[in-house]
C-alpha cells in the first residue's frame, strides 16, 4: 500500500495533515471521504511513493502525523536546522532521558554516566542525519537534472546506486539516467538501460513503463514516439486520472488539440496531487497558444504559472515552471510585450534551454537568446 500525503478538514472543522494508505489516488479520496473529511488536498501520486513507503514503515500514528507535517514543511524549507528540529520533537522523550542521565552523571562526578547520557542525547539526531544523506543525494540529482547539469547528475546517480537502502528506487535512477543519455544523443544506450523494467511494470503497474519511456523519447526530441507511448500508457493504465492529464498535455503540445480538450473533460482534479492542479489552465493555455488565440492563452498561462510558482522548490518543479513561463513569454511577445517576455525568459533561461520542446525554443529564439 502507498502512503499518500494529504491535508483535509475533519468533522470537527480542524485541518489534519497525515498519510492515507491506498492503492491509488482515487481510493485515497474515497477512504478520506468515508471518514468524514472534506476540502481534501493530495500531495502525491501513488505511483511515486516508493522511498516514502520504506521510510515510514513501522511508525506509530503519532509519528506518522508528525512526519506528514514535517514533509509538508520541508517541501518549502529543506534546511538541516528544520530537519534536526523535527528529529528532536519526534524523539523528545529519548533525548530528555539522556539529558537527565547526563545531568546526574555530571552532578555526581560519574564520567561513564555522563558519557552515556550524552550518547543518548545525540544518537538519534546523528542516525537520522546519516540516513538523510540518501534523500539529499536524490534531491541533488533532481536539482542537477532540472538545471541541465548532466555530468553532475550522472555522477550523483552513479554514487547513489552504491547504496542499497532503497532497492525499489533503482528503476527511477535508471529512467532518470536514460533521460539524460537521450538528451546527450545516446538514445540507444538509454533504451538498453531501461528495457529490463518492461515486464516487471507490465504486471505490477500497467502503463507506468510506457509513461516513463515516453519521457525518455521526449528528452531525445522524438515527439512522435513520445506521443505514441503516452497513448499506450493511457490505454494500459489503471491510474486513469494521472495518465489522462499526462496524455492531454502531450496531445496539446505535439498532437491533436481537440483530443486534448476531450481528455480534460474527464479530469477530476481532486484525485490529482496539488502540483497537477495547474495543468488544467496550462493545457488550455497551450492549446490557445498553438491556435494563435494569444489573449486567451495569456489568461490561462498566467493562472497556471501562479499555481506552479506556489509549488516552487519542490522536487522537479523547475522544468514545469520554465516551460510554462516560456509559453507565456512567447504569447506576450506575440501581443507586443517583448520586454516583459524577455524579462520572464531571463528568470528561467537555464532550465528552459535544458527542457523546452523544439517548437517552443525555436519561436522563443526568434526574439531573444537563451543563455
């Protein structure tokens, strides 16, 4: 079962933050509603909770609630200070006992007792900080990937593979590396790297392999194969809501905009993680942009960008922000606001150059230079 982070209002009209165990987001919503919760917001897609599931295994209800609140906070503030503060709160009783023992040892001049107490005080923060290094390394991979630092990302991936704490996480490293290889023009090598996952995910999570492979082809600039594979993902997937909005976005960029609109009609935003709530406006903006309805595109893309910026700082949010900003800048330039367009591009230039799609980058290149 997947542990999906959520916030909601309970029957006493108090906001609750916790994890719900469910096979998918739709089931998570149904379970929370059956418990009387309203105003439900999900922060995860069930398909991407592997690391979290392992880290949270065996924790008590109180620890889960504390961990949920901390995770929500850390998505904006991932500093070491905040992390240690949370570790102290979660282990306060253990640290307090250690403090009492240390004080007794000091007051009674018993060095062994004093040392034992000090060890009790520092052992949990040290162990937790040591474990945290794996997640920090993954965050670095995501950061380097977002900003197009391919060599740095590949180095971190190679280092991360040496640690077996998250064996189920290896597939993500393979697909992340494959996307980088594809961007570097090594598509055949990328496909060889991920082919071993096809049979496993056809059984356990139909459509997931095609979705990730679609991203690899997108990185290679092969828009036709990206679109074909995303359609295969949609046809196979049991997670219809997420595959629907993904396909709608790809159709809006590379395919049939009418099909994209029809797909949007089947979207229930409640079942999607909050960062995906911007996609409805974003997709409508992309379609309007493609059809040169620039005034409408501007309205939709501005609304989408505001929502995406609210999630800025979360893992892999930067490419989405950059591409949406690029589309908005393109529209602003068409409407005669070239200075505003150039200023917007200057804020996302590095990430947009690394992740923007061909037709977008081509038209942006006609009025400004990506640095």
